[in-house]
């Protein structure tokens, strides 16, 4: 089985044409149930080029600080306000750059492909793999801008032409101070539509160029024209090529083979971008998984930080209780071992360290369930004196009742202070 070649397919509004990178042509016939042509077996279409005559073509200027703020929604609203175009009827592609320093904002061109065409391509399995869907006028004219106007220092609008045996593409390019630029307009005129020959074609061109902001007496022009059309236009500053015989011009479709295709204005973008590689179908799922992983890691880090802070609080509370309970122990090395040693070395009376440890354990159990700010804890003559701050009186009563249950003693509330937002208290039990 021979390897399938990639083809560039173009449409002029009536007929379909196909060629590969080697200049081979492929006959195509339109399918009965669709405007798309029927593709032979093992045919891969890389690029589809659509006729500018059948598309929505508008220039625009928006008060935005940067072209990246432009999206299809903004342009659809602009088209609706300016010309009443139905937003859902067109699938848009556009190009824009920052406007001149005096005007500000951004300016450029927007092209609209009929939504019915886009749906036909998207619903046909043989056409879903098309990588690029382009505008023929852009492909023809942009190559002159990229080549001849790349190093220009002029900031005036320039008319750009590209003639072929069937007609001429033309438009107005506006350079900017940053050596970028944008198109003010584009159009295609066919020879068969001009009954008056070259003079009639030239007159229509000039009227369109003037409406795009170009002046034939002051501004430059470049590109490719036949001698007859060039003389009829009477351009003041022509910087392009002239072809003596019209028959020596290429066909409308040969540029796609020899010059390649410019993809700056590509209808296949956003949610309609062509699939490329095995990873693309999984890109959204992988992105969501990566986002969830980041959220989980951030949550884990926060939890670790919170637990660390809580552990430090407990350590400080243990340190305070240890030194209050064992004032003769100057250094806390192993609190549990030191407390056990102190408990085992005393007597069994009311003043024994074992009893103190029992009371200390009771206080700890209550503090875990109903916490308060510990300020003072003292063991003296078999009695316990405790001072602290509770959130409110209700919390203080719960603390006192819990201490009575856990210690088995009558806990007396010696003093309370309600002067602040919280309740300061002192307790004592024997």
C-alpha cells in the first residue's frame, strides 16, 4: 500500500482544486449531500483554503491595550453593533496589532466562515483531520508583506497586489512604529467580472483601495501585476514586479505549492483546533488531574503546617506544666520519664507526687476536651490552684464541672473577672 500524501485543497466558490508539495494535482468532485468534495482513499488533507469572496471580511479598531485581549466574543459583538451580523452565523478568525501611538488601541482584520461550512467539516470524518483552514487572500498577500515590507521604515499605508490569470488579490497594509502592522482591508476581483477589461478592473481596485484609506497619489504599492493592469492603475510609487503577458501569470492556486501557506489567520483554533498526536484527546483530563494534584499538595502542606503549629503549642503547654509541677527539675529532657520517676520516689499520702500526677492527668484530660488559656498551675500542701482565661461563662462552667468529675474533688471558683471579652478565673481544690 502506497503512503498517503498530504494535500492542500482550495475552493474558489464554485470548483475545488487540490495539489501536493510536489505540484501534483488531484481531481475532486463535489459530494451531493455536502458542499465538500469527495476525497479518494488514502487522501490526507493538511490545509483547506477558502475564497475571500465567500467569507465575511471586516476591518476593526477597538480601544483595547493589547491584541491578546481580543476574542471571538468581543469581535462578534462588534460585528453585531456595526453591521447587524448574527453572532451564531459565522466562525471567526482574526489578526490585530497595536494601533499607532496617536490613535491608540488595537486594529486589524476579522474573517468569518459560514458556520454551516464549519459544521460540515466537523461532522465529516474524512475532513476532521484538516490542520489548517485559511483565507486565500491572506495567503497571497501576506507573503509580500513578510518578504518585501519586513525592513521598511515607512509608516504610511501600502497597497499590496497579487495578480493571476483569473484576477487579482489586493489589500492595504498599515505598518506600525514597532515594525509590525495590520491589514485595513482585502478583496478579490475576477477578470470575468470586469466587462471593461484592465481599465474597468483598475477602476474598481482604486475605489476599494481609497475606501481602505490608501491614496494613489501619495502612498506606495507593491506586489505583482500584469503590465496592462499596472498601466491602467497609474500608480505613483510602484515597488513590485510587472509581468508583460497576462498568460505568463500563475494560476490562482499555484502559490499554495510554491510559496507555502501562512497560518497567522487560521479558522482552526480554540475548541475547533485540529487533533495533533495521541495526547490531545487526553489534554483536558490531564490538565484537570494536574490541577487536582496541585490542590491536594497545597492542602497537605497547609495541614502539615497547622499540625506543626498545634504540636508547638502543646509542647509549650507541657513545658509550662512540667516546670510548675516539678520546680526542682531545672531541665526537661524526657518529661514522661521524669514525671514517672518523681511519682515513684514519693510517699502515698495527700502530698505525694503520685497524687499530683493524678491531678495533673485529670487537668490534661479536661483541657483536651474543653481548652482554655492556662496562666498558672500550682500544687501546694495537697491542693491545686489553677488560673486561666476561658472564652465565656458557659465555657467556664463546663471546665469547672469537668474538673470535678475527673479529679473527684470539690472544685471551688475562687475569683472571676468579666472586664474583657473573655473570662479570667482562679480555681482551687483540695
